[in-house]
C-alpha cells in the first residue's frame, strides 16, 4: 500500500511539473500576442505606435515656447479652488486632488535649479510660476490670453513670463508620461531664456539643452540616433535653427541629434567653453559667433567632429538592436528556455524513476522480512535402522512424523 501511494504521488508531481511548463509557454505566447495586438490597435486608432512618435507626443514639442510680446507680460491668476505653494523663487498652483503628484516636483525644484545654474554659469530662475492641470483640456484653459496650447503638448513654457504649464493626465491613455521629466524640460527653457536675457538662440540649441538636461527618453533617443545614423537620415543643424520637422519620425530624429550635439558641447572637458558661449550670447553677440569664439572652431567644424563621434559610437549598434534581431533573439531565448526545461524535466523524471525503483525494492524486502518461516510436516515410514524398537514392535510399518525446517529434516518424538 505504501509503495502504491508513493508511485501515485510521483505521478502527481510529474503531472504538476508538466502543467507548470505548459502554463509558462502559454503565458509567453499570450504576452507576445498582446504586444502585437496593442501595436496594431494603436496604429488603427491613430495613436503613437512607435517609440519615436510616443516620445514626440509626450516630451518633444515642436513650438512649445510661444513668444509673448513684452507689452503683454501679465500673468493670469490661478483658477479658483487651486491650492498654492510658495517656494520663494518658484510658486506652484494646482488642484487639491493632485497634491501627491505635485509634491515630487516641489522636492526636485531647488536641486535642479542649482544644477542648471552651474551648467549655464548665470543667475537664473529668480521668479517662476508653475500651473499644474489635471487634464490636457484643463491645461489649455490655463493658457495666457492671446495664446494657445498645441494639442500635442504635455507641457508648455512661457519663458518670457517665467510660466510653466503641466498636465497630470497624459495626452494618450497608457502612454509614457513622466511628469518630473516634463517639468524639468520646461524649466530648462525658462532658465536658458534667463541666462541669455532673451537673446535669440537656434531652436536645436534650445530644445537640445532641454531634452539633454531633463534626462527624458534616454533609451528612445539612443535608438533613434542609432537608426538615423545607420540609415544616414541625420538632419543638418542649419535646417533646425528656426523650427523642427512636423513629421513625427523626422522630428524625433531632430530632437535626438540636438540633444546629443548639446551633450557633445557640454562634455566634461568642454563645460567651461559652453558657459563662455552662453555668457557671450548674453552680451548680445550672435549665437554662431559666440559658439565659434568660445570653442575656437566654426560651428560647421564642431558639427563635423560631432558626426565623427556619432559614427564611432552608433554605427554598429542599430544592427544589433534592430527589431528583427530583437525578435529573433526573443524567439531564440524561448526555444533555449523550452529545451532547457525539457532537459531538466528529463533529469527530474529519471531521478523520480530511480527513487520509485528503490522504494519498490525496499517494500519487497520489508514484505519478505515480515513473512514467518515455513514449516513442512510430512509423514514417512522410518526404516528399522532409524527406529528399531518401533520397527520390531509394529513390523517395521509404523508411521513416524518428520519435519523439514530450513532445509533439514527432523523426526518428531
């Protein structure tokens, strides 16, 4: 009975093992199917389905800093019912229901201002107002009179007024929406305006600095730059001085390369040159001349050196991280995982078979040991030599019982 229950338990364990393996494969297949469905659904609905479009819609904003004439510098009052927080140089206004979302912005503001001041080498952000809306629609209602908030904007900076608008709710459901990164992005726009006293600067420099210092979409930007480098789709900087492309893919390339060029200008050994260029612009020197004097090279030379740096760092990686290679890698990992699980299952099943065999052998030994020895009693006719006195009295025909025990015969008396 014990052996039967042991074998039954082993079979149950074996079945449970196989069910777990099958469930894992079904789960992986479900995840892949869900990803494919989500991509197709986003494409049908007209939502951002690629990393480039998602980055553009949430963080990269063509034309997100509208120009407000000096004569119209009047800051609108926060809506009724909004709470306020006065941090000295920065004042937050928000609906009471989103205090948990605003608190991290309040905590990050001071440290980020210190970082920006060190980067730019100028006094900045002496007066900033931040209005945090609950939805994109509510954010549009907070726009300065006479201006509008673009439909694609998740944040907006009125640099001349020192005003930043943000929304808690993302533009698209389930899309990436890092409120701290968006807040930092808009704050950089205001800081750079303060650092150069509103002097004109190229669009690529303004947006590139905001993207680079806010740290937004690092992985997406790397991928975009890798792809553009491999396909030779990088955009010359002189085409990005006034505006960025309206096409989402081209715009994402513009933001990625602008941010990387600013990274190249602000690398450790060149930070003092970067601050010198900002100081020269502040004095009224045109940006191109200020950058050339600070770095000792014309901007075309700096761009050429940056392109060489990009070619060294990014040419090989797009091939390695292309979608085809990634999916082939995922498939390879699935096959490898299945084969490894199957091999482990075979080893486990063999071990269970050995354990069952040992248990069955042990059970048989226990049965043998518990069985009492056999006693075989037979009646034989002894010879006269074996029992002469009986044989004499009964004519040698008396039956004498004999017993066999352990292979030997014994006569009973």
